[in-house]
């Protein structure tokens, strides 16, 4: 039994997060084109047990029931992602009306329940046709992204007032293009760096396309760095965090990364990338401990080390709620008044396949207390979103990692709320 949480400021938003390819299924319906994740998950050996997102949680057909689950939970907002290949099956050209219709229905269903929609415009499911042209290694993809965002804003902008441009560009660059664990499965090492710049350019163009459409933010996976060696710590912080946050908030890249990017960055790009945003999204799961590389001549100036002596999630990720406090106060200390209001747009854990998920309750309780402490100490945090509403397709791990407040039986699609769902419902109902 955990003590009740301290009260959050009036207007603080509680929500849940999901992403298109992880829950929607219906990959061949209503004109949707193939994405890099369809290709990747259908390539033997790429995902655990060969799992794919073909059906996932069948949310495309069951969204109304899922919205009812959110309403019963009592959340203020729902973060989902729009699948680019539903809107532009080939990644360019006019909108596929049926693709937009789905998100139209979803946004209306949310509105009827008084739940604010928070769409993410890119959560890794790039249209395959764009990947065939180089994906995010190609500057053109950023321009195409700006066009696509304008199409979505045109259709949903009358009801959606808050948007996320990109989800976790660092993970998409590192896993998708540098190390190959995610789609599109490229293993370019440091040669993947242009992917960071082109995603950021796409972000900036999206912010401009959304200029009349309310509050816009980018969401990265940020980590608190535990440095065994100061130089290694700074290097890791630059690669993982500042490579993405400095350009959007300060209009510049960290020095050595600016050098590495060279003429990938063209005149005027940083002005576009640093177009003022209304907020910053933070996805936090765990801190990262780094030290100097053991081997001389290692390709990266740091090595990642285990964090001992703390609980770990089913994924093996260390549970350190104070890392979220350090991260939030660190952002304030680094960026000062350049830091816009912050939303924690993802936080959560995978657990064993149980219904009585006390581990998740403790995880969420601890992290919400960390957010509260950061607010008390002056960080302007405006919301917190649990990852995730439902068990879902956890990328290369397929269906083996369960992150849901609600259990999903992937054979029958039955949804069963877990203890954490009831706990959160109690927290939300208890708000004054
Ligand atoms: O499932 C992912 C999500 O798509 C992005 N952030 C981290 C989650 C858990 O790994």
C-alpha cells in the first residue's frame, strides 16, 4: 500500500501514451501504404519470435472501447501517433482521405469524453517509399515531413490544440540507422549523424506548418547521466540529450557534434530548427551510467555500464525515480529561461504478465513523486503521461514486453485492467 500522492498544481494534465504501429494493426486497410516497420518486422530474424504489428491491439477497429477505458480511468489527455503511411501511402502527394478519417473519428471520440488529443506526428513508421529514397539520411525527407504535417493540421487542427512533432529522434537515429536494432535496420555507426539533423529540420518545418494550430513540442528520450568519468559523461550527454535539445532551444549543436555534422547543416537550418516551441516533451525511463572506454581507440568516447543495487523492470532497465528529478532540474539549470514548459510524455515500465502489477504501481508512484519534487523546486512541468495504456508491440521485442495499465490478450484482444489502472484511477479521482 503506497501513501497518497501530494497534490499537483491546478491544470496539471495526466494522460496515457501509445503509438500507431504499436497498437493499430489494420496495416492493409483504407489505403495505408507500407512503412519501414512492416518491412523490418516481416524480415526473418529482426523481431522476437517474428512478431509483427499486423494486428497488434487491433486499435484501428477497437478505438472506441479503448477511449472508453481512458474515460473510465479519468485521464485528461491521450497521446497517440498519426501513422504517416495512412495519410500519404508513398510519403508524398495528396492526403489519403480514409487515413485522415480514422484520426478524425478518434479525435471526435476523445472530444466526446472530454479527453484532449495529443497527436505525435512521427513515431518511427516512415513510409517505405521514403526509406527507399534514403530515409532520414536524405534531406528531402524533412521537406516531405513538413508537407505531411500540414495535411494533418489542415484536417485535425480545428479540434487538436497541442502537437508533438517527433518521438525520440535519438532512438530512431541510434537504433534505426547506427546500430540496426530497429527499422530500417541500418548499421552506419557515426555515419548515421545526418539522421539527427534531418529529423530536426523536419521538426522545425513542422513547427512552422503548425503555426496556427496551438502548442507544439518535440519529445525526446532523455536520460540523466551518471558519470564515472567527467569527459565520458559530457560526451554521452551530448550524443543522447544535447544533440537534440541544444539545436531546438539554443539554435546550435554541441561543438564537437557541429564539427562532425559539417556541411550537412546548411545556412538557415538552425533558424528553422529553433523556431520557438510552446513546450518540450520528455520521455524518461532510466538514467545511464557511463565511463571512459576500456579499449584504446574505441569508436565512441564513452562506454555504458550497469547500474547496480536498484530494482530492474522486466526489460532489465534500472528503476531510479530520482533520475527523473535530476533530469528535470538539470534541464532548467542548463537552459534557464530558454526552457519552455515541460511535459513528461512517457514514463512507465514493463512487468511480468500479471494482473496485480504492484511493481508498476510502485514505479509510477515513485516517478510521480519525482515530478512533484521538481515542480516544487521550480521546474514548470505541466503534465505526465504513462507509457502505456495497453500492452502492445514493443518493437524488436515483439509482444514479449508488457507495458500496459491494461493487459491485452493478443489471441482474443480482450482488455483487462491491471491493479495499476485502478490505482491511477484512484489518484485521478482523488484530485480536488
Ligand atoms: O515502446 C516504446 C515507445 O515506442 C517509445 N519510448 C519507449 C517505449 C518503451 O520502450
